């Protein structure tokens, strides 16, 4: 099936380069381009696209306003492609909350070169957006995918040895998610009581996004939610979110658990990687942990959840009906990694249990 894409950007250069990038693929066709949302809406009366690639700052109508109108009248997968400053990060978080499926950060200078060099990232973002279930979409993250060699968690830490980890009264939960995850995490975290186990979370997001995302969830939730830093304790009533562009691992400190944030190569084509988080939970927490894999493209986290399962952890996969994209949970289920498969609205209770 050919994916019909509309490009809405006030820069003629961006429209031209994006058209060239998508035209080089066999399954994506640029059906229309528009210099602003007003022109886009007029053209959409004639041909409705499968995916819209949208800038944020444009004349006559900004991208956020257009996105909100679109989602209220005719929900359509939207990939935000915007220059991100610190202020722009907040704007882009608004776009995610309004229903954008993917967000790609383009630089304020050297945009043409960036778009040309990021052709695979752009193509995969559009393909991912086209696969999204819009009935499930409200706030979604970026899903950067690259064509570099696909490394496993071995690139960051060695596999569990199978040696039994002694049990403690300390219980922790490791959660991994991608496309659709911001919505899913908001649903879960805002319902958790302060007595819930401590959580370590990997959500595929670009740098600068995770701090704003954590701050937003912290304001909405009864529990504490923060972007993780090395040495942060995993405590009851606290959720630590891996920083964009870094891996996060769970480490044992006596009878307690803390996180370590490290740099390194992409693992399962992601940084942060769910596989890295889950492997560390298998290695250092074992049966003291619960692993949860949720909505997202690809297979990051599937092998890691199996390692947690084999180490004695209780493991959960989100079911297909409640996922925006049933990729990561599906792959985990295929491996026999999930003890339970359940809808999103039951995962909160399972975490507390």
C-alpha cells in the first residue's frame, strides 16, 4: 500500500528536500505540499492524506492550532518536524499532547543537510505514523530508527548469569514503551497511589523531551515523577524516566535499588533502550522486579523482558486492543516473555498488586 503524505511547512527548501526524501521510497508518495495550514486545509478538501508532516511555527496559523482542529474533526496521523529550542521543546510537548504521532527535531541551521542525512529517520517516522491506530492516539512520542547495525544489550552490560538474586522487601517495576507510550504512561501514572512500588521507565523520546514530559506527569500525578539521574533511588511512590539520548540501568545497592544513567551506542536501534533497562532489572533485581512492556513499534524490550521472565520476575505485556501500535508487546509475547497479557486499564492495578 502506498502512503500518501502531505508536507505543510513555510520553507520552500524543506518542502523540496522532504519531497525528494519521500519520493526515493517505493511505498511513500507526496500527494500535496502547502506553505501553511490554511492552504493545506483547502487542498485536503480535494485529497485527504494518510500522513501529514507538519511544521510548528508558520504564518497565518501555527501548527499546534491546526493539529488540534484536525484531531477534533478528522483524526489523521501527524509527524511534527520542527526546530527545537528550549522554548520549542515546550511547544512540541503541546503537540504530543494534542495528538502528534511522531516528533522529529530539526536544527535551527543546516536544515537541508540534516533532512538529507536523516532520510531513514523521516521515512520510518512516516511509516510508523501510517500504522498508528488514531482511535487510540492522544499524545505520542518520537520513534527514532536508524539503519546502523542493530546492537543488543551486550553493548552496554553483560547478560544475567542465572545466579539467584536474594529477595528483599523492596519491589520495583521496570516499564518500556514507545509509540503511544506518552498517552499510556499518563493513563497509568496518574492513577498510581503513593504506596505503589518504585518505577524505572524507558520511553523512546529525543533529548530535551523527557525532562518536560516528566515535569508534566509530576504535576498530574500523586506520585513523584522525575527525569532520572545517576544515583537516584527507586523508591515507593516515585517514577524515574530515562533521559532522552542516554541509557538507564537498574543497580543494586545493598537491599535497595538505584539507577545509573550512561551513554553508549544505540541498542535495538534506540537510546534509551528498553532492552538495556530490562536486562539490568533481570541481572540486579530478578524476582524482586515486575517488567511491563507496552505499546510501540519494533521489538526493543522483547528480549529483555524474556531475560526478566527467566530470572524470576513477573512480566506483563499490553494487549493488542489497547495498543496504539502492537509491535513491542507482540514480539515479547512471541518469545514467551509475558506471564500476563492485559489491557492498559488493568496494568495500574497489576503494578500495585
